[in-house]
């Protein structure tokens, strides 16, 4: 069955149907996948308890949908095209047939090392084909993958491994990013000192940097592949069996393991992929995200492969060897769909259009944006210089927790408006609510964005702590899923996401919890307390501004700043490094000891003239000091 919507009228009809009869709507969509046994009940849900089940009783394996079912007719179609960091190195194309073989073989490697259905496996790898293979091999045998982005520190890896009690880690010796070589295996080794659950580490070769290999625990991917059969029947999974865990930051210190299950996630990732991008068979889809984030899970691996598409996987960075790299890749592979983040667009804008001149971008049909609000200037630059005013831009709003795109234009079908994610996809019922939890009806209004009805890709739980899932997403507003985002609905009913309303900052499209950064800073010798807020940043969207109280005034402030950055890098990773650190002697606290972040945010934004009411502060004098020392 073709899942694609073909006109705006059809979108409106489907949307209506999806609201009036969600079960009928999604039941029909789900028919187009391969199920070993049909489901008995399409939807069972209770937002108060955070219990959501889609396609209950249905049996399937997602890899049969992503691989096996394409073999007969499309076995020779490229499934994954891989472009290495260094453009002079050879590229790799894996057809569906070859990808199937490699996934089956590696699935048997996992089995040989004791992996079984339900086990959690941590994957910490560069953007090489083996990463996608490892992900799919887990799914093949029913093991739950937990991919950790290759930029996270050993401490972050250890926290994630321990939270999920992973028994196997799949990694690489190292990774290449631009002109840097990053040691991955040694970072894993450091992590594993704290991880008693891990029995085996499987290492694929990428940089061939020297690594220590522990007898009995570590083995080489390439050697192991030779010792197993290439035949691996897929494990039969229940629609609600766990598919993966992906950790993401929230308002509290500890990242949470967002859990997605098999059936609903598959249906949602593929449905949104085919519709939003209007993917046509034979096209090349280039999503520039890393598989370590949800965007890579849904729109490099599962969505495209479940749709029989060709997915381009890029190992490098947009500015290496120069700022024309994306355009070289588009030209080289005749990319049709380019899906990237506003931060990348803004950074490339800074290099001017010289790197675009002379590059053939005529293959492009659709441009996508994800991860953070896209400012109008970047939207127009993307439209004018990359899409040449001929490619629709889909500004896709969604989250790790939503599994797939929620509010977005359908390419070429929904009229777009710069800065707007436009309209909800079929099956998505957004509502704006005020502080009291009242739904705000009508248009030309703004409020907190909630979703009032489940969709198949919705988060099922936070690993090991269901109550946390209930509290975080389903308790703020009764009977609704709360997104954590602020949003406005304009006179035309179009949605524009205005940013997080909680203590989460979005740096270069990556979610970082302020509490997480504060905890890391506070671990530094001599730091007494800190407070972290976001502030507008030209390229990153938001930057991280830290106010830090030290025991003693630092003798060399610059050096202490660098030391603190080193500590944050060690505890979380370079992505969480503050852009600015201001040393202060106190923080603006209320009498009950709560930090008034509103004031800190204003100072960080450079808006010191109107700080609002500060009379409730315990010591209003600290505000003057903070203002005068603002960076
Ligand atoms: O604040 C929203 C922002 O990114 C958050 C979700 O981050 P994460 O779970 O890491 O997933 C990112 C990729 C899906 C959201 O709560 N966000 C995401 N897309 C947009 C966006 N903000 C505005 N416009 C978007 N298109």
C-alpha cells in the first residue's frame, strides 16, 4: 500500500480521519508492513498511568521489514551509501542484499557472545556502516540497543551502561571527524572500570590506532565475523517489545533512557519518512545527523530502510576539508532530500556562498530542518542558495520522545512559512495550554505545547523508572503528553515552536539539561555552586552561560575557566562545555533558596536594563555585581 498523501485536500481528509478514528487510520497504515501475526487490538491507552500500547498482540521483527521484504524485488537497490570523512577515501555502498547478509552475520556474532532477546547492548561508534549494522543486528535478535553518541565522555557512557545494565558494548578503535582522530575504544575502557555488567566488547576497525584488548573480554569485529554463519532468522517480537533505549537530557541532573518499542515506532518512523519528505523510489536521502541521536535512528536507519529507500550516511563534518563539503556530497551522489539542522546552515552561511558556486545541486527536491527553531535568515539562505527557490523546506518539529516527526509541512503539499513547523501530521493532536492547564482554543494564541492523543511513535517508558516517565511527561497537564516546548499558533492555525519552557537548553540542536552541566561544574575543585542558563547564540541557536561561585577568587580567571571546561568535558563531553563562565560571589536567590533564573537569563542575554521585580530576593545586591561582571 502506498502511504503517501498526494495533495493538500488529501492531507486534510486524512487528518480528519485520523482524529475521528485514530485506530482505523493507524490500523490501515500498519497493514502495509510485514507482520508475522496480526495485532488483536490497535490501541490501548491511559495517559494518567503513562500506559500506551499499539498493535497489541502483533508479532514482527523490524529487520524483516527493513531488510528481508525488500530482497526479492529490490535486493540490488542501495540501502546505505557511505561517504567517509576524507573525500579521498573509497566510499561504500551496501545494497539491501549485502546489508541483510552483514546484519545476519553480525547478529550471529552477538549471539555467539551470549546476547539474547531482551539484553541491552551499548553501541559507541563512529558514523561508519558498521554502526547501522550493529543497530540492526541487535534488532534482528531482539536485543535492545542503546546507542551513545561518539562525542560523550567515558563517564556518560558508564552512566548509560549502568542504568540499562548492558552486557555487551560494540565500539571501534577510533573515529575520524574532520582533521581529528578520536580514540573511542580507550574511552570505553575508561568507562568499563565502573561497569560490572559488561561481559564483552566487540571492536570494529576504523582508525587502527593502537588499542588495548583485554583477553576474555575484548574481540575484533572482523575476526568474529569469520567464525559465524551468515544465516540468522529474525527473532519474533511482540509489537510492544522494547526496540531501543536512547538517553536524553531533561530538567533534572540525570539523563533518562527513552524507550521505544517495535511495532508502533516502525509504523510511525516509516509513515512520517514517506510523507514528510515525499520520498520517491530511487531517490537518495541524506540526513546529516549522527545515528547517536533520534534523528539518525528514525531518518537514517529505520524510516528509510523500512521504506526501501537509499539512505546516505556521512562520517565527517560540514566544514572538512572545507565548508563546501555538504554540497560536494550532494553533487557526488545526486542527493534528492537533504535533512539537516539550523546550526549547520547558520555555520555554513558564515562562509559565504563561494563554497556553493559551481556545485551542481540540481538533484535536490526537498530540504529539511530539524532540532531547533530555524530563524528566518537561515530559512531564506537555505531556500535561496541551496534549494534555489525550487525545493520545499520542511521544518520538522519533534523530539526523542515522539519517535518521529510530529508537526511539519508535507513537502510540496503544505504551503510553508519561514520559521513555522506549520501543521500537525495525521494522527497528531496538538493543543496549547496555559499555566493553569487550560486548553487555549482558537488562533493567534500561544502557550505550552501538549499532545492530547497517543500516536504510534510515542515514548513508552523511561528505562527502569516508569514513574519518572509518568511524572515528566504526563503529570504536568492531566490527560496530556507535555512536550516541554512553548509554541504559538498564528491566525492561519500554523504552529511555530518558540523553544523550551523548562530547564533544558538546545545547543546546536542538542539537548542539554542545565542541572547536568551544573553538576559537572560543581565537581570541579574549588567550585562552591553554579547556575547555568541558555542565551541566544548566532550559530548554535543557544549557548551555555555559567555563573560560578568559587571558594576563593581565582588567581588566574582564564586558567580556571579552562580547568572547568576540562572538567565538564570529562564528566559529560565537549558538547556541554559552557561558552561563557562568569565568576560571581553569590547567586540571586529567593528567601526559600530558589535561584531566580529569569534574572540570570536576562543578564546572559545582555538585557540588564529591565530585570523585573527583584524585591523577593534574599540579597538584591548580588544582582548589581552580576550585572557589572556580565560577559
Ligand atoms: O525544543 C524542541 C527542539 O528540540 C527538542 C527535542 O530535542 P531532541 O529530543 O534532542 O530531538 C531533536 C530532534 C528531533 C524539542 O523539544 N526542536 C526539535 N525540532 C524543532 C525544535 N524546535 C523548533 N523547531 C523544530 N523544527
